[in-house]
């Protein structure tokens, strides 16, 4: 089957749903999200184990979503479209490594709680895996800048307001829901990157379908 741009975007949305389910099972706390590591010390391990497999299975499908964006924006700027794809795939390569560490970190930290080894494992995790979150956020900021540039100089007749719906702005909005509507934020903040990309891919897909229907 010859996959079209919209099919790749659908795969990206599929990734955001599957990884979102996985992260929810790994990270959700009824009282609201705790610190990015301390949440692992309280998550039920049985639930987290299921979440691990959802997240690890779904993460590679994000690459297809970004390939869809590359195909879609190639008409505006082949160079920027290529940079968008490279930034997106690097983001989720790093993100995939990070998410694959979460269950094992939860098990180690919980089983070592109260022992002299706990602080060592905690520090080791912070130094080798939690630092990847900041690399991921920097890459998403890079993707956002490239996306804004594509929208502002596009040759496809795309509305300029689409530039507002870039990943870093969407991510900030999702995380800030803990302030402006905490009952919602408690559920979406632990899976913020997935909610962000569900909206991001979805908006482009909606515009693509609108263009094709004309």
C-alpha cells in the first residue's frame, strides 16, 4: 500500500495514544503528579509494568508522524521539512530511551527504599536518565522553532495562526493545566508530551483533510 501523508500523521496520532496510555499507567498519581523521579517511588509496580510495554511499543511510531510532517511541509521548504523530521526523530529516539527506563527505575527505587543503596540508585538515575528529559525538551524547542519558520514562510497557503500551535507552546499549556484546572491537569500533565503531539499532529491532519476536500 502506498502510504499518503495523512496515513503517516494517523500513525503519529496512534503513537501519542499508545504511549500516552503507557505513560499514564507509569506515572499517574491520584493526588496529582509528584516530582519526575519521586512519582516512581509510589506508582504500583504491577500497573507500571503494563504501562512499560505500551510506551516502549508505541514510541517508534512517532517517527512515522514526523515523516508525515516532512512530506506535508516539503512543498514549503525541503530544507526546513528535513530539519523538522530530524529534530522530531531525535526527540523520540531520546524519549524512547528515557521512557524505557521508567519501570526498572521504579522497581529499583521502591525495593531499595530505606536501604543505604537507595540514594546511590537515585543519583545514578538522575545522572544517566533523567537528564535525557532536558535533552528531549531542547529538541522539542528546536522542532518548534523550525515549525514556526515553515508556517511563516510557507508556500502552501497555510494560515499564519497555525504557528501558535507548535509543540513547545502546547507543552507549556498542557503542563500549566495543573494551575488553571488541576482536576484536568492531574490526568494530562503526566502524559504531557503525548497530549501535545496528539493535538499537534491532529491540527495538521485536519488542515490537510480540509485542503483535500476543496
